[in-house]
């Protein structure tokens, strides 16, 4: 594995007024007038024991206050100050703020090889001061430390939140309930390496003696979106391409039989290995898909094929065995790994290691771990996830922008937005704080996105001249695939990145009526062609799109989401909102079985409202009677025909 050197986090204004910031106490940021040079560094005396004691007492008092039942973040002095500060920001325009070179220098960060530019956020030095103060009053540092220390910060489920442990180095120590869990993590990782090596080198063969070249991973939600994002990001990376030559990886998530048909289309069952991902082995959609694919295998290869062609990622070894999978071929994970944060566990590492090899995927873990350490240790003003989280919270809670566009100018990152959509909206889409108190403000954002330049021809009209949607542009310095045609002005990738640079400025500056008139635009068209500008965005540039940097990018987004949740004082690690629909679907399932096996309609006594009753009956009118108990297997490719 290539050794990665950790670069220090460099701001283009290395110190704020020359004061080095400790991780716990962030000094206020003095405003530098436009055109002024940054002050020379001033030595900061070490705090005395008495001063350290005062800081500790204040931190303890803040921790107690912000966790007291009924105490809302919106009642904190810094929150109120930020609300008042909005009036100052509304008097500014990004086209003016971007002329302040000192401000821009302080808002450009180069950390861990990543270039982060926050200059196009609608913030001043005072805004940052107040956001850092809000972070202090919200005990952000204490909450980050509590997560890394294995405290049960997921209070509604009484669980620790330690996805960071799934990518820990072997020699790190991370404790949950007094136990170092890193050895357990590496026991699973070592098992993944041993198994994936056997499959890839032909030592583990299918039931007919053929090598297993195709993998179908069955899972939904976090068991699907995260691994799919990483797979899509790596499939055209040169090293990953060499590692995955003559292999294929497919995902099956939706219970829609069309998804089954597409996942299995063209695959030879003799050369196919199936990975069933379900922590409890009871997830309804996943287990129905697993039973369907098991039927596909056994109908062609016999019942003994399950032992050689199916493995599991689960903690429920009893149900794994009852399903027919050897428990020795089950790869575990832990209740302190939430589904949407599980891509670095066996959930993602097993199918991805089967496709690309464990050594390459270990680089992915190393990249995520690099950002974990950065997030844990860097002061707020140099901390990429903290800055992203704070500025995003500013956009949501104070400027009133309820959506966010994730815009990677890299086709390999096309599945980043769908993954972050789940991580963010399932984490922070809450209506009460961690104590169950109803919030007087909205949390979370509506996340969406599309790779550039595709998105420019889709929804950019709205973000330029319609609603204000803060944007996050992600660019790559060195493309995975370079193309340069003789006679062209720039290379294909340069053309892509020209748009990356231009779009952020277009959103910030806009175009005024005066500029349009100077371009001889007719007066009747001027209202239609005015761009107001002043639309916030931030930009990230990665040196390349590799396993390591994909790991970094994943961790940056995971932690920035946690920052927002910590400050809103909500539980970003449960998801009760997904439960009610599942319960109601179970009731529909029972009645559906009765209606289709008895060839009857839904009746008022079945307990549905008029609208639902009529809609289900309309659906049943177009279906044929199915005798479920005595029925026969209909295989996925047949499900595209026949009205089943």
C-alpha cells in the first residue's frame, strides 16, 4: 500500500491575528480591513493553571446548560447574535466580499492534500467569530470527543456512534463500554482479506468448480448507497481497473422485481457469488430479494449451491444458518455502526474487496481515517468538516436556505449525492432535539445533485435565477482518464474544469442590468437575463479520485453532517421516521395476501380509509389471481413479462 504523508492544515492566513488556536478554545477572529496585510504572528503565552481551570469550569457549565432538558440551541446568546447579524450580511454582496483579499485568504484552506474554498459563502470574519462562538456554547468539541470516546451519544437507542472505528489503524485504541474494539474490527477485516483473496485467486470455487468472477451484493439503504458510491468512484480509476479486470460487481436493493431481473441479467450462476447484507437478517426487502436469488441459484445448481455461492454480512448467525449460509461465511459488524455510516465495515468492505482486492480498499480506509484524525484534532478555523458544517448551518438556520446541491465535476463521483442524500437527510431530518423537545426551527437540508456538466443542462436554471440553493462544487486536479485531441483548445478534462471554475463565480457575481446594457441587450430582454448573484457556494478540489481520496471525501461529509446535528442538539444517529411506513406496509401485505389468494376486493372492514381502499382495488383489477401457498417460483427474468 502506498504510504500517504499527512500534510499539515494550511490556511492562506495561517494564524488568525497570529494566535494559534487550541482544539478546545477558539479565539475570536479580528476583522482585517480590505486591502490590509495580515498582522505578523504574535507569540501567545501558555495559559496558567488557574486559567486552564477557569476554561474547564466554563466548558463544564456550557456542557451542563446545553444538555439540560428543555434548553434549546436557539436560546443561546450566540444564536441570537447570529440572528441579529443576518441584517449586516443582507447589506453585503459576494461580488464585493470577493474583492476583500484578506478575507479570501482566511477562507481558503489546504488540509490533508485537499483544497477548500469558502470565499463564496456569505460570511465575514464576524460571521465566523459568531459561528465559532455558537460551536463553543453548543459544546461542539465536547460532543466530538464523546463520539470518539465511545460514549452512548445515540441516546434513543442507547448506543455508541463509532463508524470511525471501522477504519482505525490496527495500533489505534478506541473503547466502547471499557473494551477496545479495534482488535474486533481487524479480526473482521482480516477475515475479509482472507476470504476475498481466496475468491479472487481461484482457491474458493463455485459448486461446479468454476471461479466466482461476479458478485451480487443484496442490501438496501446504507447497505447499498455507500458501497455503490465507492464502487462507482473507483471503477474507472487505473489502479482499480487493473485490480478488477474480468470481474463484475452489481447491487440489488429495490424489492421491485425489475431490479432483480436487471441485477441478474446475463450472469452465469456457476460464476456468481451473492453477498446478503442485513444486520438482523430480517430486513423485509433484502430478505425477499435474497430468497429470490437463492431460488435462482438452487433451481440451476441444486440446493448445495447456497453454501458455495452465498455469504452474509450480519450479526444474526442463527437466521443466517437457517437461511442455508454457513455461519463461518458470515461477516459481522456492531450496533455502534449505523447503516448509513457502514460503508467502511464489512457492509462495504466485503463486496468492494471481492471486486478490487483488500489492499486497494485498505487505502480507502486510510483516507477516511486521515480525515477522522483531522476532524478530531484540528481547531475549528482549520477543520474542513467543521467549517462545512458551520457554514451549512448558517445557510439553513439563519439565511433560510433549506436545500443544498452537491455538484461533483467528476463523473466517477456520480453516486456521491444519492449517498449523502441518505446520510444527511436521515441523520438531520428531525423535528425534536435530543431531549425530545419540539424545535422552533427546521433542521436538515434537501440534498440533491448531479455531476457537472450534466446538471448545468438540468437544474442550474433554478439555482441561477430561481430559488437560492447553496452549492458545493467538487473538482479533481488529475482526471482518472485523460483525453486530449489534437487541434482542441483544451483537453476534455480542462473543459470540464473550466465550467467548475466558472459556475461558482456566476452564482456569486451574477450579471447586472448595467452590464447587460453595455452588451447591447434589448431593454425588453434585460429582466429575463439579469442574474442577481450573491448565491452562496463552496468549492473542494481533490488532487485525484483514488481509493484514498474517496475515503477522505466520504469522511468529510459524514463529519460535517455530525457537526450540524451536534450544534442543533439533535440525535443524528437514529431514524425513527422510517418506521411508521414499514408498520403500515406490513398491514397492507397481510390484506394483499388475502385479497389475491381469495380473489376478492378490499373491504371497509379491512381497516383502510376510502382513498387507500379504492386505490388498492384499482391495482388489484389489473392483476391475476395468485395462489401464494400453492404457487410456483417465477424467476426474475420472467418477471418482466406476464403481469406478475
